[in-house]
C-alpha cells in the first residue's frame, strides 16, 4: 500500500488533543457508517464520552456533510425521541481505478461503497513502450476523470484509489508491477497526477484488495460475530500471490513485500524461476500451467485438448486423464499452502483469482492433501473467495475508509 495524501490547509498541527479529537470523530463516523449506532445517545453509550462532546463531534461530521441527522429515530427508550443519524450517501464519492493488462476499470463509489458509475477502458499494455507505459496509464486516469466520467466531481471526491498488480518498492520510489504487466508506475508520475487533480491517491496491491474485500464480506455475513482477524488469501492467476490479514488488517511486512507464496520451493531440484530460486510453486501451479498440463495430457491420451479453463472445468469430471491433472495441481498447491500454514500459524485460507472455476472437487483435493499432514493441521478453514466480481474495487475503498481516511487531519 502507498498513500500519497493531499496537503490539507491547516494540517501539520498534530498535537495530542488534535489526535484524540480525530480518533473520536473517526470512531463516530465509523459507528454511523457501519450502522452500529443510529443516534447520539447510542454513540454516548458506545464510546463512554459525554453527551456534549458527542454533540460537538456529530455537528462537525454533519457540517462536513459526512453524516445526516434525520427525523426522530425508532427507539424503545423513555424520554425525548432522539434524532437518527446516518451516513450521507450523496455528498461525497471515491474514484477507483483497477489496473489490468487489458486496460483500466473505472468506478465511482459512494461512501457506503455502492457503485455509482463504472466503465472499462481498454488499453493493451503489451502494445506500449515499457519506458512510458506507466505514464500512459496515468494519462488515461486523467482523461477518465476530466472527460469520460459523467459523475466525477473533484470537489466531492475524498480520494482516488488505484488497485494494481504489484508492490511499492520504497527505495526505488516506484510501483513495480507484476510480470503480467511488465512495467512500473513511478512515484514521481503518480505525484504529478495527484497535484493535477488535487486529491489524495491511495495505491493498493490487487491481491490485498481481494483479501480485504473478502474479510469485509465475511464480517458482514454475521455482524454480531467477531471480525475476521487472521486469514491468508491466495490469488491464483498466471502466478500465485497471497495477502495476509493479521489483527484485522493487511500485514505488509517491514518492506511492504509480504505474500510471495508463489516462490516457495516445492522441489529444490525443480524448474528454474525468474526470481533466482528453483522449483517455485507458481512454476507448477497457476491457471495457465494447469490448462497447459491438461492439454498435454489430453493429447497424449488421444482426446480433444480443452480450449480453456472453463472447458477443462466442464469436462474433467467425465475424463479421468483431465481429472488426474486437476487433482495433481491441487496436491502441488497443498505443498505451498502447508508451508504458509506452518510459518504463519493461521488456519483460515481463502483461494481466489480465478481458480474457483475448478469447483468443489479441486478444493476438496487441496483440503484432503493438507489434512494428510495431520500432526500440525487443526481447525483448517479452506474456502473459495465469495466477495464477487467487484472485490478489487471494494477492497481499496473499504480499506481506505477503515484505515486511512481522516476527518480533521
Ligand atoms: Zn520464483
């Protein structure tokens, strides 16, 4: 993650009192946003603050058009009926870009994380010159905000979020993208863009977006249950990456580089990898390799090779040769998962990124392969991602509002 905040007038005064005020007002905003508190009285009870303090802070949130005070709330308590509080759903929005090898998905979201507008803008990164590909993407962001979006309004936007497949390398000042894109976004060009639009920019790795959206999805299933505090989200596409949820937040590691599960060795004499290692997991299991293996096995068996992963998913239950490829991929994946389960001590694993298409048989095979290592594995919770096709957009927006967004600072 990398946050490039816009300088706010008067910012810089971050004394103790200011920090306490910010913590309280943000907490009130979060309680109203999540629907946990619907009146000033409920906030007073929830936060152990005086009614006067809460009134002042609520007033400030209302003045900033972040929450609305509406008619009397439904309550069973005696006395004067309280005014109900709710998130202001119309005054502000967030512009989100999801960077893909084929282009950019743009979405405008309300503060309740509802999509107000969205569109895909094609841009084939493989046709671009590597040296200025990053700049071309940023120019597209600019053009979308200035000319293409029907509803974007800079005075109403709280931030611009960018979900991208790569990591920010602090010492190089650039956003290194994963090999599928083959270019970098420099911090300098992002800062120039930020200055042009005059808004904070929040860049978030796509696997981490998926992981955080999944955590929020699971938390929303049962608001009374404890939040998901520990989880490993594994994204399997043309490589394998994971994102770690620890103590309810993304664990970035000291160099912001956590999650390279694809480069765990599963065969020390195995295939060489571009990372310098040998026998890396992602050389044996990823969506392209699974399809390639299935096609080769089909050719050798004299049956028609599956054209796509979808075709493989449809056919493998009826073709023992294809079934064996799918099950073998599951068993190899389990080697990598076992390493991260042992090293992290976590037991909740979510698989996503496209592998879900292989269905329950694949998942069960991974589960059984992990459970055959019985001495260390207990309480394993293995599932496919459920947060849906908007997970990348939601992940960056929700993480920003939960962990980065400030109201007075
Ligand atoms: Zn490697």
